[in-house]
């Protein structure tokens, strides 16, 4: 039986659908029973913030998809470190055989925000007992649909200083997890998952313009301007500074490479930006605030 955490998230919701379609035995961990019912699959209610609630959810699982939240605007250690440590400990206590964990590209000791947090977690998982496989994705195309991707007048906010980024479709991450959880597990391996091409924000805006049939402009925002806007909205200054640091790394090309991991795992090319946009037109129109 496979247990999914982060089952309602940007990757997990697609993995739920894929596992249900193939008739795999699985259960989703959800914080809220209503969300479990909405998923329409077997679920257990539990919360990373309540470690005692995790034991029953993990009981009987032999494989785990470990997804969860990313970095939050807080001071000090990211809550995801404590939260996912509780999940790793629950997996070990339940004698889970194999954990497929969502990490992040450049998860390295001392890394900023999620990169540092996942680095701690990836090492804790490696020491915990179960076999492990790490998925280390580039930025998600789904971020385009989240609040704050576009200005109120419908321009793409360009934070990466003209550097190309090999954005990945979260559906491809879910399918890579599916292969690892239901087929060849590839224990001890880490996969940097990217899309098939790296695009600058200008190229991305051009693709979005073509998809929507109207021009979508760019609103460049320098890392320090992003940080200032965040602190003006009440985010801790340390968090804002770390985010600016991450954006500088991306602007220097840290997410520009295209890897072969998705084709290697799935036996087909990674989904293109154009395919993502075509499949999400209503949500994209809403994100750009088109009538
Ligand atoms: N976004 C990116 O571009 C990107 C790039 C590389 C790596 N990543 C990594 O990918 C992962 C997913 O990021 P995301 O932004 O896609 O997240 P997301 O869609 O917001 O998903 C987060 C999931 O974690 C669950 N969750 C949150 N707090 C929980 C708690 N206390 N107990 C149990 N479940 C909890 C959420 O459930 P609810 O429905 O209850 O909230 C949701 O299912 C993160 O680890 C992030 O670092 C993200």
C-alpha cells in the first residue's frame, strides 16, 4: 500500500488521479476530512504538526510519496523541517520500505529557504532506515496560476533578470513519482527534473500571449524590489533577504540547465510550456485577470 502526503498539493493531486486510474492500492494523508472526501480516494486524517496523528496514517504502508509545503515567510528555521521530520520518523516507525520524497533542485547544506530545508530533510531521510529516492524539480509551471504571478493590469512579473529557467509541469513530477512507486524504485538516486527547454520570462510572456490570443507584457522586478515589497507587506526581513538571494541565483542561471531525467523515467519528453498553457486556459485567463 502506498501512502501519499501532500496529496492535495500541486504534485499530489495529479498522483492521486494517476494511482486511482491504474487501480493501485493507496491512501492519502489529509489535514481535513472534507479535502479527503473531495479527493475521492481512501484517506487518513493527520497533520505534520501533530506527530501522534501520523502513526495511524502510516500504518500498513510499504511505500510513501513524501510531499509537503515549501518555504514560508517566517523567521528562523522553516516549519517544513520540523513537519517533514515528523513524517520521516513516522515512515521509519511504520517500517516503510521505500520513500519517494519531493525535494528541490540545489538542495544543499546552507542553501536558502527550501533549498537549505530540503537539504536537512534529505539527509534525515537517508539516515532514517527506509530506502529513498529524491525528486529535485526546477520551478513549477503551475506557479504561473498562483496569485502574484501577474500584475493587476495583466503583465507577467519577471523576477529572473532575463535568465532562462527550465520550468517543469507538476504533472510530470507526479508521473515520475508514479513510476518510482509502482515500477522500478531506483533506491538511493536523486533526479533533477526539468522541462524540455529553458525559457526567459520574455519568451514565457510570448508563449502566454500566443496561448491567450492577446499580448501579455512584462513587469520586471529586481530581487531587492521583491524583498522590499515583501517586507512592506509584513514579511520578516530575513525571509525577504533570502528570497532575494535565491532570485539572484536564478538570475545567474541556477535553473537554466535542461536534464534528461524526465525522459529517462517516463520514456517520453517532458511536457512543453505550450502544452501546459493549452491545458490550463481558463485558469490562465483568471490568473491574468482577463474577463
Ligand atoms: N513550487 C515550486 O516551484 C517548487 C519547486 C521545487 C520544489 N518545490 C517543492 O515542492 C513541494 C510542494 O510545493 P508546492 O508549493 O507545490 O506545495 P503545495 O501545492 O502547497 O502542497 C503542499 C501540500 O502539503 C500539505 N500540507 C501543508 N501543511 C501540512 C501539514 N501541517 N500537515 C499535513 N499536510 C500539510 C498541503 O495540504 P493542505 O491541502 O491541507 O494545505 C498540500 O497538500 C515543496 O516541498 C517545495 O519545496 C516547489
